[in-house]
C-alpha cells in the first residue's frame, strides 16, 4: 500500500480477512470481502458490519455551543433533546455544500458532537474554526481517538444488544446513548446509511477492534464500502462528492427539507431562500433505464436528438430491485417525474425515465 493513505484501527483485520482494499477519502479501506452482492444481501436480509472509523468526530462545547452550531448547520438544533441526532449540512454563503453531517446533542450541557465525512475532516474542522470567531465555544477535532463500526440490517438490534449486553429497543431512530467500554466513554446510536435498521458504535480504537472480532464470531457478515454504496444509493441517500458538493446545493439535490428557513439565520440561508424562490438551473433526479446496462457516474444524460442535458452522479444495476437505475444532475426542465431521458453508455444510448430518488422501500425502525 502507498503510505500516502491513512489507515483505520481495523486495517489489520481487513488484511487478515483477505479484503479487497482500495483508497477512499484518503484512507486504505475494504471494498469487499466475499462479493458486493453477497454483502449487500446480508445487510438487506440479516446483518452486516462496516468499518466506519474513517469518519470524523468534532466536539463543540461552551456557553454558546447551541447558537454556534445553529449558525453553521442548516437544521435547527434548538428543539433537540439530549440523546437526539439531526441530519443536515454546512453550507458556503452561495448555498454550495461544505459537507453533510450528523449533529449529536450530548447529555452534558452545552455540548454537541458533529460527525463528518472522512474526506472532509480537515476542511470541515478549518471551516468550523474559521466561523467560530465571536462565539464562546471550544472546538476539538478528536477523530484520531475514536473508532466506529456500523452494524446494519433487520437483525442488527439482536446482535448489537447481545454483544453490548444492553437492551437497545428503547433507542429510537436518530437517537443515541452513552455507555462505558473498558473504562472509557462509548456511544451507541441508531441512524444508518443503508435503508435498514442499524446501529453505530463509537469507542476507543482498541475497543473497536475487540468489538469487530466479537461481531464476526457471532455471525455478523463483514461488509465493505462497495455494498455500503449500493445500499445507500438504493435508499435514496446522497454521498458527498457525488450528490452534494460545493457546486450542488441541498435545493438542487432535493434535500432542502433539512434547511430550516424559519431559523433567524445560518450560513448560506440567503442563497437557499433565493434558490427556493427563483428556482435552480439543475436538479438531482432518479432515472430508471429499461435495459440491464449499467449507468456509471460521469455518463451523459441526453435527449433523443443527442443534446446533453445532464450527467450521472451514481449508478448501478440495483441488487435488491434487479433494475438499472441512477442519480443524475439534469437541467431543471427535465426533472419532473416521468420525463423521458436517455443515458449514453459508451457509443450506445439507452432510454429511461425519471423516477423517485428513493428507489427502495426503507425499513428503519421508527
């Protein structure tokens, strides 16, 4: 492996299992162990475990923590109860996306945990520090001191309850609980990125290695980032860098419901209000094509006369649905459901039409 890539605390475990490794977000990460299809189906029907230790953990505390997080975050943290989690974005003033993230309201007063995408840790931390001027807050990028695994699937609660020795039935969707593991603080949350029920466990790197081995011994399938992508895609969930970027706002991507415009202010609010009022030039859509050909990221979306009106951001032949589907960023005029559009795959053109972006019926426990 080229030493320019970072590794997680579970890197040795992946190598020992013979995982196919590849660079992702600056880390050497497992793409698959057995096959993407096998791992995908394990999560859809049973339970799978992912190494997500590459994600970032940034802690914000202090007398003005709530006001500050509300300033940099599109969702509204003011009504949050301790133990609650919100999804949303940090935006540039022009409405472009700095990152999408989860905000955890800590049980300690005036304290929040921001869980950010691995590729954006340094950029996000700098952005947060830059915008903290004038606020009485403490900010700590503690990403290197935490490991994280995600156990996902309809049998996740059974396995996580057994391994942790805790009754997790009381943890609602988008909530978390603190507990102790080997004398150190740990967190178990229930969010997921697969369309299935699932839990995330945050703990020290040493504890995460032990948990990984325990879950595998219990029969939970190790899963790589390959099926993590197919699963989140079927469930209509975005990946930063593909469906949300500095050039793709939440309005363009169809996630403006996470921008609370009744808040007095947040960075990027004016741009979002303008986009909602005046419309946007491009929109993210789902497209289903009749053929089994696979619409990959970067492929052109074209009209019958060959005019390009968009580009694929993520595409697969869906494992769960046995259909060829994709997300695509297209000119807004072609975004309405049922619009006939074609995907150009190399020298051939395949007809399709726009459909809802949530391709798969999700099974979260709400």
